[in-house]
């Protein structure tokens, strides 16, 4: 099975961009200035080929930051007292059998009992299409030892039956869903997934799903998919395995993308312009959810810049503002990591934060409301 991505060489060109009240899909954001300013280089330990979750936790009375990076389907964890004082990355371990096809941990949320829940991108081969390209899926797992050891909880979102396309021009994927981040609402009622839908049948682009947070320990079949203003549930299917035992599997509907692609790999229009890989954080100073995105401009996923979009209400994901470019990036996986001691993470930041692409930061990102 091919490993996806590892990144193209090059440096990120830093440019300030004014987002002048960009009209959204059914919404309008206040004027927000986003500025990228050069900063001393800071690289996360390990190789980052996905979004890299960050978690702060008290350990023996001291605040410790935990950072996950993933590449080649193998996640690693590094710890330390600050982002610039991290240990070497070390491989995580599994209780039981790890998911086939590799794991890229893209989000981690800690519940009130101190249990860590990880959400991962997973890739599997479709036997009908051969081993050259893969089908991504989204799964969940849990850890009781601060992210060192994980137990798989199963796949929680995947493409619907019949959505795989063997003859696709997409260099990596036959369809499927993945490359995502999550957001837990303030009331801790729902966990929202903002992910990339890669199959033409439902529409390629950034899609949304959610799960009742109370179902986090048994998440299979619990995620509902945003489709034209309605949260559609998964369907259970009863089958019999080779041993004659009854088995329940789940099928998921297609989403209607909240940020649909302009031109896709197989739509026949001769071009590619796909925003993908959303990284989502709550910005306490802007008072908005902020999403950073990659853009693919051809079948080989050549990077076409870094984009930003804003959202004021998780329950209405179609109100994401029209994405605006903030940097002509040559790398993948842009994300924000907050600078606030013991608090700032990939999911929470303030007016000034670190701007990372592919696990490397050479800039601060500033959010201002003039």
C-alpha cells in the first residue's frame, strides 16, 4: 500500500491578508485581519503528515504538553513543559490489534474523567481496485495513560456503499473520507467532525458530521452526517461472518459539503481546485471557530495555498465564510497552536498563535478585529 503525501520541498512565503467581511455561505463575518509574521523556526518532533493534536495536562503537579505527530500510518507522541522544549517523538502502543491500514491521529479530546479520546485517519485497500490507491476512513480510540497506549473503538465515518471509483484520476484516494479535525461544543453535548469527502457521488469538499459526546466510549454507528440542513444517521446492517455468527456493520450516508470543491479530479472540467484537510480551533479573541485549509490544484495534489474560513455556530456548519487565501504554501497541513501557557492547543488559541504547516512553524499568526 502506498504511503500518502510526504510533503513537497519548499518554504512558506509569508503574506498579510485582509479578510474584509467576506460573505459566507449564508453568513457574513465581521472584518478580521489575519497577519502572518516571521518567527524563529520551531519544528514538532517526529514527522507530521496530518494535523497534529496538542494536549495540556497536569502530571505530578506540573503542566505537561503532549504533541502527536503521524506519518506512514504510525503515530508518535512527544512531551515537555513547552512547545519548544519537547522530548523526542516515540511511537504509541496499542492494547489489542491496531487498525489495519495505518493510523494518523488527527484529533485528541480529553473528557472530564481524564480519559483521552483520539480520532484518526485510516487507509485501506479496496480489493476490486488493487493496491495502488487507498480508501480513507475515520476512526476512534481511547487512552487511559495520557496518550501512550490506545485501544481501538472502531470506524465512525466512511464513504457509503458504491462510492469507490477505481478509475479515478486522484493520485492517492479512490473515494472515502478523512483528513479532518474535531470541535467539542461549549456545552459538551456534541463532538463535531470537519472532514474531507473524497467521492464524486456525494460531492467532493469539506463536510461535517457530529456525535453525541455521551456516546464517545461506544461511537460506532453514532455519528450523524450533515446533508442539506439535516443530520442523517448511520444505518445498521446485520450480516453473518465466516464462523456463522451474526455481525452488525454500519453504513453512512454521503454529506452535502459545506465547502464544496470548485473543480475535482473526475468532474470532467479539466482542472482541480479542492480545499481539504480542515484544521479547526476556537479563537477566544475573535469569538469564532477558525478553520485553516489546504488547496489541491492538480491530480498529484500540488499545494495551491493556505486558506482560512470562520464559523460562528457549530450547529449551522453551512455558515462557514467563503475561504480566503492567507499564504501561497508549498507544504501541507496548516494549523494553529495557541501560545497561552497550559491552555493553548491546536483546538484553542487567542489573538496571537503559532502558525504551523507540516509540523514546522516559521511564523506567528495574528487575528485582529479593527
